[in-house]
C-alpha cells in the first residue's frame, strides 16, 4: 500500500465508521475475518467449528477476502473493506488472524471486542513490529493496533506476541493455538490422512518426505525458498520414499521447478492435513515446526541462508541452541539425514511445553469459554448497558 492508497482508504473508512456507528450492535453476531485466504482455514476454521458446536444460536459472519497487489484487485478489496467496516461497527465479537485494515485505522466501538488469533503457532520467525527491519511506511503508521486481546500459544510466547502486535502484555492471553487441536485428535489425523491418500494414491504404503518451506521477502517481493534440488534428492532416495511438495499458500508463484516430486499438494490445502500423511518433514524457518513437533516425527531443517534470515526478518529462537530437528545446508545433507534415519527426538517434549504450553487439544474450547460465554444473552446485554452508563 502506498501513501495515496492509504490516505484515500483511511478517509473513506473513517467516514464510514461514523455512519455505521449510529447503527445498533448485534449482540449475537460473531465475525471471523481474514485478508489471507478465500476459504476458512487454520485457527479461524477450528474456532468457527468449536463456536458452532457450543453456540449454534449465534449469528456467524465470514469475511474471507484476500488482499491483491493488482490495481483492479485493490479496488475490489476496498469495496470489501466497506463491508468489513460495517460488520466491525455492528458486531459484538470480531476475530481476525492477521492484519485487518478497518481495525487499525480507528478505534472501534467500546461494546465490540476485537481478538487477534495469529495464524501461526508459536513464535519462530519475527513478524509485525518485532521484525529486525520495521514495516515500511505507511504500514508502520497503522499496522497492528486496537486489538482488545491477542491469543498466544503459551506463556513463553506472550512477550513476543505483545511486541509484534503492539498490544499490552496483560492483553495477551495464553489460551493455546486452535490449529493444533486437530493434530491431537487421532480420529481427525486419521481422517486427514485418508483424504490426502485418496487424492494421491501413489503415496500409499511409502515413507512420505514432505518439503514445506516458508517464503522469503515480504509483500510483492515474496519469493520461494532456495536450496533444495528435488531432482537430485529424488535420485538419492530409495523408491520406498515419496517426495512431496507443499508450497507456501501466500506465494503467487511456487518454486521455479517442480521436477523430482512424487506429488505436489495444492498450496491452498491446510498444512496440518498434509502433516497427517507425512513421515519426515523438511522445512526451514516455518512455524509449522511447532505443529509438527506434536506428532513426534523426524524433522530436517534446510538452513543454508540462516545468517541472512536472522538479519531479516529475524528469528525469535536461536537455531544453534533452541531448535529441534537435524540441521543441514544442502540437498546432500538432507538426503543423508533422511536415509540415515538417525533422528534425536528427545528434545521434543520440552520444546512443545515451552512453545505450545500444555497442549491438550482443547485450545478452541478454551477460547469459546473465554469469549463466548453468555454472548448475546440477557446477562451480556445488561453488562453492556451498565458499561455505557
């Protein structure tokens, strides 16, 4: 977003806020909003399902409207934000999993609670205002403010989330990461595994090596990770191994070459579903390592550009002392680690306890208990009336 786009969008949305703020608030309305994906996924999906189970009487609204860097896409996105501002001004609970422009440009109404459930578990790569290089203007002016609560995955990650999302530490609540609930439910893991194997029957009965790196750069300059030569790795691995690619969903273009892979999973597929079919994960600086740790399966970290990544965006963890897994710097190293199968999993329990807390598979239910309660019922309306007096 450039300065002209920022000023025009801000002026329009602030005017709309004044108009919409005269409307009554629907005290039974819960909004789940994201500018990341066009479909419900991750933390928002698991919260949506849990809230529906606990409170089917509430009115749930989904605002799933990805941001586009193209001119026409920006115009469409601006129109969608008009709808976003309307719901922000007329809803009791507003849940987001990333930056959401209408929230940041002006303080919302006192009766509305805005909760940030950041889309990634744990705190691995730096994000928001905790990156070594701060966001550029005008994003630096408005990003990540006006959250009433931020949900962290553990007590140890609260300070990282407070810094990254510009939220007072007492408003960062360690309720756990809803997206991890799925991985702690054997039935759901088995269901995901069966679904993925039905899509990719050539993986049945083989040891699946999943390559799922994060991206490099930011904004329009996002690019695929360097380093892994899939063709070379495929020639080294025995036939009993299957090499699978899951590109990051935020990349407009995936890796330059897809040769060598036995299967390529749609980037829009939820990563935790893909983990269910995987025996070994190869990644780099992706927060998926926290989800993966819950499965207690081998991890290979391809980190040839570690010093560059430590500089920008930066890491919350020291890869030399704090990380699990086997670290390698090239394809041959990855192949040696995979075929050698000499993996040390002894540090997983302590790693999970620190970064995911006492993950029990009920993070979604804890959120529901904390924020839904008697939402929309008479006692909630009475409290709201008292707070306005």
